[in-house]
C-alpha cells in the first residue's frame, strides 16, 4: 500500500476525499500540506486539471499536461517534469478544492 491507496479506493466507491499531500512538486498550485479535496471524476480530464492518478505503478497528485490522439493522458508536476502517460482507467479523481477554494477547470 502506498500513500494514496486508501483515497483511490474511496474514490472508486464514489466518495469525495480530503487530505494534505506533502512535497513541493505542485508548488505554485498546491503547497505542501495544503488541504485538497478530490472528487471522483466523471468526465474526461482536460489539460490543466489536477488529478489523483497512477503512472507506471506510482501514485501522483499531478497535472494533466497533454491529451494524446490515442486517448491517453500525459501527467506532469507543476515544474515541468513529465511523469509519463496513463489511461483514463488510471485517473481516479480530480481536485475540486485547495484549502477550501474551488479549483477552476481550465
């Protein structure tokens, strides 16, 4: 089990989750330990959405940075580092609020 496993399971069950992720990879968008709210995602993610996902076995709360012609999604941090590509099945939720402030879909 890794850091997001319990949240992913709750999202799969249709629940909205809140937690305080640590790290600086999303600095400028989400600071370390800020409270984020993540809801199950019902529509395809768009470029600029922050999603809870899995890329090559690792769990990330990162940006959708591109959508491929094949329907896969490129996942990156907020500093330009690309984590890789994933499928819709590996995107479990979308950030709806950061510290109580609604995230605007881009």
